[in-house]
C-alpha cells in the first residue's frame, strides 16, 4: 500500500468518525459519540503528510480547529441532515432534542408521535424506552435488598395444574396488577400503557414500512430494536438487529458492544466472526481499507477479551490498530485487559499507568486496574487510586468499585460491600461489581448472599465465568454438590482451557462419588497444566481415585509420577509427594518388594509425625526382611 | 272525513297529516285513486323506475303544481339534503325575525322544497317530537294558498301543529281539544292523542283513542295506543292491540312498496310486537317479530338496532338475515343503507365484507368522520382485542360527541382492558353528573370499581345498570364477573345463566358458564355450555381455547390439539396479539408436550416466552420438555430461571433435582458438550497460521453440532409451523 493510499484511507476513517461523532451526539447516543470522538483524537497525526497530499479536499490541520473557524465539512454535513428533513421536521427535532436533554422523555415522545422520518422515529421510541426504563426503576423496590426472598406466590401446583390457571378467566383478568408487575407494564392510569413488547411492535411496524431504507435513522432503529429484544432476553433476534444496524452504519460503537453482549457461548463467537468477516470483506486480505473494517477490528479485540482465542491474531490486530490510533485510551485499555486476563499483572499495571498519564480523568475500566492492584497487594497505590477516583467523581460505579476493592484489601468487608452496593445502585448491570460483592460475602462466610450476588451477575452476563465458578464454590461450601457441579460445568464450558475449572469439576465429581468422571476431569486438567508432570496434587488425587476403583496398576503409576515430580521440580517436597512415597512404600512392602519399599520409606522426611513414624517402621521392617 | 282517510299499514303517518287531508280534497281523491290502482298493479308491475313511487306520493302530487320541482333529481346528493336541514335550522328556528315555525318553514322550503322523502322519514321516525313538520311541506307545497283564506278549523289546526312543534304542549292540547270537539274528526283525535303522548300523558292518549273506538278502525291509532300502553308497562294489553301475529302478513298488499318514503306502519307494529315480547322475556318471538319488522320495511332502523345491539341474533344469523333484506325500496340510497347495516353486523366473520362496506361509505359518501361509521371500526378493533387502537379511535369520537352512548360501553371496556383507571374515574364522574339515570353511567362506575379491585361496589353498580336497562348486556356480564372474581362459582353461574337467557345471540354468557364449570371441574357441564357457545359463534378464539383446555383436562389431547389449533387460526385471522394469544400458545405447547411432540412444544413455549415475557410456569414446563429431550444444560437453565422468578415453585424444584441427577450421571465422553467445547476452543487457539481459514472452523463447528445434537442457534427457524 503506497503512502497516498494510506493517507486517503486514514482521512476517510477520520472523516467517517467525525461524522459519526456529530451524528450520534445529535441523536442522543452519547456514549458512542464519545467513543468516536475519543478515537479521532487518539489517531496518529497525518498533518505532515497531508500538506503534500494533493488529494486532500478538506483541511485536516488541527490549527484550523484551534482558530475556532468552523470546519467547512461540518457545515456541509449539517446541511445534509437538514436536506433529509423538511423544515417542519427539523423544527420538531429541535423541540424534541431539547426536551430529551431536559429529560422530559414523555413529552419528547409525544411530540414525535407521528414522525415519519426514521431518525425522529428513533428519537421517539428511544425516549419512550428511556421513560419506561426510568419508571420501572422507580417502581422496583430496592433490588439490592439481598437475602430477601423474592415473594412466594402460589406454590405446589404441579405442572399440569398450571394449564387450568392459564386458561382461567382471561377476559375478567383477575390479577392484572400482578401481571403488570411481572411484565413491567407502565401505565399512568389513562390507558396509555408502555411495555417493551408494545414498543417492539411499534418499531417493527415502522421498519416494515421502511424496509429498503438504508439511512442512518434505520440503522439507529435497528440498534434500538436490538436493545429492546435484548432486554426481553431474546438474544438471537437482538443479535440479528445489531448485525443489521452495524452493516448499515458501522461507526456506532455501542452497537458493536451490544452485539458482543448478545453472545453467550464461545462457539457462537466463532460463527459471528465468520459472518462479519464476510460482511465487511475481511476475507480478501486487503488489510483494512475501509473504515468499517477498522470498526470490525475493534470489535475483534473486544470479542477476544470475552472469549479468548488465538493470541497471535490478537496481538497482530492490536498492533495494526495501535499504529493508526496510537493515543486512543480505549485501545490501550484493551491491551491492559488482555494482559490482565493472561494474569500478566505487572505489564497490565504498567499500561494502566500510561493510560492514566494519557487521560487522567478517564475512569472507565479503572476498576480493573484496582483489581490488579488488589491482586498484587499494592495497597498504597490502591489507596491512592481510590482517593483519586472518588475525587474525580464519587458517583461513578467505577470509583465505587475501586473504593470497595480498597476496603476489601483492608479486610473491611462490610464497608466494601456497602461500596459495591453503591456501585450497583448507580449501574445495576455492572457484572464485575456483583461478582466481587459475591466474593466479599464468601469472605464473610455468608454463602446465601454470595449466591444471590453471583446469580445476579450471571443473569446479567452469562459469560462471566468467575461468577459461575463462584456459584460452584458457594454451593460446595453448602454441600450441595449437584448444584455446584452444574455451575462448575458452566464455568468450564466458558473457560475450557483453564485447568482450574477442570480441577474444580473433578473434585466435585469425586465428592459425589462419581470416580470415573472425576478421573477424566483430572486427566484433562493435567493435560492443560503447563508443567503437567509437576502438578503433584492432581497426580496424587488421580492415584487415590484409581485406588478407590481398585485399579492398583494405574494407581501405582500415578503415585510414581507424583514422586518423580519431586525430582523434576528440584526436590521440592510437598504433602502429596510425601503421602505418595508412603503409599508406595506400603504398597511395595505388601508386594514383597522390600528394596523399593525401603527406598520409598527412606524418602519420607516431611509430613506429620504419624506419617514419619509409619515410614520409619516400614523402613525397619523392610530392612529386616531384606536381611 | 271518513275513517278511510287514515293510513293503511302500507303508509306512514305522513299521509294523515290533517292538513294534507283537508287542504286539498282534490289531491286527496287523486291519491286514493292512484293508491287504489297501485293496490292492484303493485305486486305485478316490476317495470317501475325507482323514483316513481315518490312521484305518486300525495305530497309530490301537490308539489307538482310547481312544475320544475315535481320529480326529485335522480341522484339526490346527500350534501344537499343536509343543506336543506341545515338551512331549516339555521335560517329558521333561530332566526329572530321569523315569528313562527310555519312562516319560516315555508320560506325555507320555498327554496328547496323537493327532496321531501328524507326529512319526512326523519320526522316520522320520532313520533314524540316534531310532528308539526308535515305542516311545513304542506304550506310549502301550496305556495299559492293564503293562510287567511283557509277555514277557521284549518287555522286552528295549523296553530296546534306549530305549538306541538315548538313543544308548547299546553297550547297544542288546548287548541287540539277545541278542534276535535268542533270537528269530531278522527284525525283530530289522533293528533290530540299525539299531543298527549308527547306530553307524557300516555294514559290520556289511550283513553282518548280507545274511547272513540278509534284504535280498532285506524291502524295508525292502533299503533299509537299500543305505544302508549308499552310506555305504561301494560304489555298484555298492548299485545292485545297489536295482535300476537302480524295480521297483514298474508294480505295482498304485503309486498307493496311504501309510497311516501316514510316507514310502513305494518313494520312499526311488528317492531312494537317485538318490544312487547322482549319485555315479556320471550326472546324467540321477539326476535321473529323484529326480524319481520325489518323485512317489511328496511327503513325501520329501530328494529334493526334492537336486533343487533341486544344480541338477539347469532353472528351467522345476522349475516343470513341481512341477505334476506330488500333494500330496493330505498332507491338511490340502497347501497348507502346496505353498507351502513353491514357495518353494524358481527365482526367475527366476513371481515372483508365489513371492510368493503366501510371503504364504500368513506369513499362514496365521505362518511369518514361519521360516528356510526367509526363505531363499526371501533367494534372491529375491539373484537380483535386491539385495545390501544380502539381506545384512540373511541377518543376521537368522544371528542366531538362526549356522551355518545353507542361508543361509551366499548370505550369503558377498553379502558378496563388497558387499566386506564384514571380516565375511567373521570368519565364515570362526568356521566354520573350528566346522566344519572342512564345504564351506561353505572356500568362505567362499576367498571371503575372492578378496575381498582373493589368487587362488592362494582357488583352494586353493575346491578344498578342492569336494572335501569335490562337489555344492557355488558352490565349483566360484568355483574356475573364480580362473582367469578370472588370465586363464588354458584352465584356466578346463576348470574351468567340469566345473562345467557337474555342474550341468546351472544356466546359469551355460555362461554363464561363453561369456564365456571371448568373451574369447578364439572367437565361434562362445561362441555355442554361450550358446545352451546360454539353453536352460536365458532369463531371466537377464546372459546376455542377453552374447549382445548376442556379436552386437555379430559386427557383427550388429540381433540385438545384440534381445538387449540383452531383457536390459533382464529386468532391469526383476527390478527391480534393479546393475552388470549399467549394463553392459546401456552396451552398448545402443553398439549404438544402431552402428545410427546417435544420439538413443537419447545418452539411454542419459546414463542410464548418471547412474546409474553418470562413466566415461572412456562419456564418450568420448558425445562421439563428439555429434560425429556435429554438436553440437560438447557433444561437446567430454564428450570433455574423458573425458580428465579418464583423460588417456591415445587414442580420446578423437583424437576431441577432430577435434571441435576441426570447431569451427574452423564458420562463425560467424546460427545459431552464440555469435551466438545473444549476441543473446539483448543483448536481455535492452536491455530497459529495467520490466515483465519474459515473452512476449518466450519468443519469443527458442524462437527460439533452433529455430535452435540443441540441447536446452538435454534433461533433462526423459529417460525411456527403447526402442521
């Protein structure tokens, strides 16, 4: 790719992003707009090149902006939008927009009721949705009242009994009130009800009429449709909507993000990626020539965070993007996050330090940073971060999480929980806060509350393997191994390459008494272990399981392996190796192989006094026998 | 004047206006001749042009002197008729300069005197008012006659009529009495009786009419007597007057067309008979009489309305009945009236025809904003359970006409369905202030109380509404519902059965009866009632749904499936997505579950969940099906979410335990999802080549699908196929 082509491409990306930033903020999608504008500022400098570039139509010089002269392109854009709208529509937009900004959503929706312009329709439905959301929030009793049972209504009618209730007096509608509550229908008593399904119906009707339309408005409507379906837990339809929206208008980052959130399983992510590659023409190896592809690359990075994959590909993509957007905090955060996921805390911390230097008041993802500091036990730094974050904005969920982490590090779990709660009041769909709060409850030995927290976490984000794992552990504490098994399975299917998951599964199977499956799991864990021949605890457990199954050959085998692990790890003696030695000594002695037994018994130098005592007696016995 | 001059059953009262009779005896005799001629030729002559009868009518005969106005224009534009009426009211009634209605009308009528049939029909439709109107036409018809030239009695008659028209009843009574005493003319007696009737002194009217034995000699007087008796509640006597059967049914003039554009008295008599029968609770006879009334003269809208709005006919009967009607009497208004009538019929079937009629009315007659036309749309939306749209439409009507009692009951029901208790409160208050004696008012109040769950108050007001108007169906049903809600099955049953007796044309009471019995587990009785309801209206999805449930309870799943599918089709035809939609699908899903058709059951359950949101029992059932299909993970997931919604769901708890047990014993072999999943992931990570060869991915994914036997994206093909 020659220089001019690159510059053209970069300029294209830049202007597209600019346009998206202004469009999206115009239509009140502030987060996406923020992302776009951050990206523009984080882009590499192309001014030097542009001065020599004859193809540049609009002056990208940053000086221009500084002088306060309005960007000519910007003007053109605005008039573009005006062209699409009639004068009346534009006036309506002005009113609706201000109403929206004043948070008068109902009024905004009312004025736009008959709007036919897709963008205005979007604004109408969006404000309706927001109004609904606000009202349901208000109606909800404190969701954070934990440990309270969520209302036991009718009990004990078996599955067939149900149909009768179901069929009951539909026209009389006895329990319309409870019905409303469960379906979250908002009405203000004048028959004007709002519920998600009504919104969806409205939206679908509009989209049907404007089927062939490919304007920004349609893209936004599809995005909204996705959000609505997602809130109804109909992920497949939500996903198709987001996909459609992304194809029509790729520069809406929030839409990509929501698309990602629709995925529940790793295999789905592969399928989706394939589809997107086809859609954006990424198959042809013409590395990144449209701005849409740039967005796809960003998406791939986020996807990788959630589902992992081939790390080399990830690094490649990251490098590519970092070349274009060297100062984009979002990208750096992705870098830091991947290091965090690969448990490279040191590097992750370094990158976070950079990010803070680059954009000191950016609080996004800093809660992850605090997690890192927590794990690394850098409590002074954590304290500083906590002070700093709450100084910037104490009512951001991120800052609350950071403070909570800080208290947790100080072993003040109650306070920590309080702050997590605060974070959740601010944003109830903050999964990591739920999970971490669960951990805190575990610390406090309150398994039931912990379970409740974890459950919320997985309700919001079923890809959070930590929450699933936490659920498994909490149930294990409660001796409900069947449940615990299921949750470990869930965690394992999300992180099938993590040996801890398999280990947890194995021990769970073992506790319920299913030795065969337990063995399989341990074997799998062993395969995934980096230094599989040194993992003495797994080896020992395997041996024991075989013993239980009366498979003495395999048992001996693993015991030997376990003992050998000691040698390969430079003579590091663990409890397991000691026990293995003792077992082998006993075993060999039983099989009259006194020499071996003697050797093993001699090796037992650590362990409890009884073990050492027993080893000695075996050694004595063996020596006697050998003589 | 002999008695013979009072109209026969073929004529309307226009003919006997005393002025018509006396002002021009020449015209009178001409009329007699002609009507006599038509008596003999009427049934056979088919070659008449549609406007001929009007030309023969006595009024027109008189007008004919005014040559240019003699025949009505072939197509009388509706607009001009309206204009006539408007000009009458505007220029006339409220004009300060005009001293009496007589003068004014004659002035107004001089300009546009010809389209007489319309206002006359209108006037004669309301017997209790405005009977002075004929005067207007007479004077209009005789522009040359100077009032001063009339004999003294005529002048008094004019005075009487004007007084009646201006509702000066005492004047009218006073003068009428004098005229009658002076002339002893039966027509004057009749008009005096008319004054008594308007004044509310029914008994005096009856005494007057029967005293001179007028009621036996004149059909018109007989009609008025009967009407008065009905008003007095003396139904048996009224029936004696009108006779138990239509005495003119077999007379040769039965098929004679009406000649003056008014409503045939025979039809009105039939209508009275119908009213008497329905007051005496013999609905079958009432139905027949009312049907006859409309058949004799389609212009008898009272009877038609009585038939339709009181649900005396079943949906099918309504449509059959309409096809028997003869609209040819209406000349160029034939299509208009037929379409108007069509829009009043049941919306359960022949939707296209209703729509066609509706469009016709809107396009041809510009009746888009007419209340009656909108009402048909409102009814349709209500039948389809599209309450939101229905409500909006109702509100547009009520904006113009706040107390439109044909719309209000639907409006109130809509508000109830949508939970608009605030608006219900307001409208009930307004109604109670303005119409404390109207049934709809108390129906609204009752509905409001039901909405806020105060059942006993609701019952009180519903019963008040049905006492005020025993033919008000909604109030009866609401009354019965109050018992049903409180679980008082016995009382509910008796209330519903009363309702079903009163409204033989609607299936709802029987349906609700069946539902009550279903709740009481008396399946055989329930079935009987459902079949009764089914005979009346086999199109209601709710009924079909209930029948499905009935057979489900009887463990006859195949039949249940049959009915539920029918219900499904019916609701699809109605194009509605209401609560019943959800319950039909749920029930269908359960039936599939029982029939072992797991795939379809799953699809149905999913559809329900997507449409109606999460529900603990649906999720539980879905979990059960998954468990049976051995899709453990999904089973556990849905059981969990079921329990999350309602932790005390015992069934879900048991099933979950079972599912977890199965999960434990599932062997971790090659096919276990976990193993497959991990292998795929390993594959993805191990793929070090920089090219992402999608082909490889494909293979692995497909392989996985095959092995797992699990549809990870089973969402794509979620359309219902229910074959």
